[in-house]
């Protein structure tokens, strides 16, 4: 076999292995474990030796159904993975960036990006829909937006739908067929008060045991909460521990008279920005439809950056470590916007 033929064969094997690992078939394994597993199999095939001094840029690939074989893996790899969204001045996702286009700080220490991917991997998605009495005039718009969101998402995504009234109710679970989605949203009727924070708490609990390593939450609400057992402060603490990216579509009323509606925009911004997500404010049905499509597009066109923290002195102390990701090189001079989570808790021994 010629050198070129061998090279092509190795490349095909690599792509097949990558698709297996990014298809999400490893259940509760962390994304760090997935990366480690890929490295181990990569080495065992004799394709190439994993080199911690190199950046591995993985090509965009389409998702495939999960593998029927789930190997048992043991690893002590402590790679930190950060989802990053980069948008241009028109709000379109920016592709084609390399590791040299990013700088990443962990507790004010410059880190070396060892891993970069821009693949459209499936994710576990929780949608939290405000269906309190105050949303009655917008309920039909919400139903249409939900249908638009699902149609623009990755077909392999797992989706859960939580409806918020006086208390949250999960009306569509991850294991349910997506064919039930339209029936579920047609049965939503606005009523009661708004337990939004409780709805988000329920969503985080469901995401904790979801099968895909990528996890996201989308909230559709005016941001007002007046009936939750959990406080916004308690929810923020939970979000700091969870590797979940939170987006919100804000159906804000500029003439709101109730206090909870007036502070809604600020509250949604506080809970989303912490996770690397953001709030999209809308005023009518057309803007609502565009907003959910935009979020879906961003989730499918993110960068995943991986690095090994270089501050070993406090390893295993369980402390909160701040993350700051910025654009570098020529990309820093473009009118790009970047979104990434603000930190993580270090593993504790």
C-alpha cells in the first residue's frame, strides 16, 4: 500500500472513531472522559501518538446514532472543556477560527489550549416555558416558537419540556419520542402564577443524569418570578456547579407595572451570563421565531476549547476558578462578540 493510501485509511479510521465518541453513547461519562477515551483509542489503533504539547483541531462532522457498544473506561484526565460562542456584527456564528485566535485565563493564569473542536455534536436540551396567566396573550406565539426551535435543532438532540405555572411540570421527558412534542405543546394552557426558578431547578436536576455530555437550557419567559420555593441566589449557586449553558428569550413588557416583571430582564441576564449563554429580547411573534432559531444555530456552531490547568499548587481543593476567554490575533480586531462560561469548581479530593 502506498504512503498516500495508508494516510487516507488512517484518516478514515480517525473520523469513524471521532463520530463514535461524539455521538453521545457514553451516558454519564464527563466530556473530559470522552476526550481521554478518544485519545486512548486513537493511540491503540496506531494512528498517531497523543501529544500534550500539540493542539488537536477536529473537523466538523455530522452526528450519527449512538454506538451499541459502551466500553468501561478509567481515567484521571483533568482537562477542562469550555463551550465558546463567537458571533459577528450581524449575529451570525463565526466559523474557521483556530486555537491561536483565542486566549484563555484560568484564575488569571494564561492557559494553553490543547484541544479545539467545532463539531455539531448532539446535546441534552431542557426548554422551560413560562405558561403562567400573564403569558395568555402570547401563548400561541410560544407554541409556534417551540415548533420552530425543534425543527431547527440537531435531530439527535434529547429534548425535555418543562411548563411553569404555580409549580413546574415536565410534560415531555428525554426518553419520550420527539413525535409527542407537538401534542404536548398543543395541550399547554396559561394559568396561575410563575415559579420560574423552580422550573429551572427541575431542569438542572433532569440534565444532571442526561446522556449527552453537552447540556443546555432555553427559557421562554418575561423573567418575572413570584411563586418559587428556590431563590435566584440558590439557583445561581446550582448553575455554578452545573456545566449547563442557559439561554433566555425575554418576552418583556416595557409598560410592566408589577415589580417581578420590571426586574425580569436583569434577572434573566444574571442567570444566563454566568453560564456563557445570553438573553434575546423580543417584541412580537416574528422576533420570537427568529430568536429561537438563532439560539439553535448558535448551539450547533460553538467551539469547544480544552486545556489542562497549569496551577497545580491548589489542585483538588474544590475552589471556584474564574475563566476568561478572549479573541486574539486578527480575530481580536474584528467586530466579533464572544460568550463563554465564567468559571467552574475544581475537583475536590
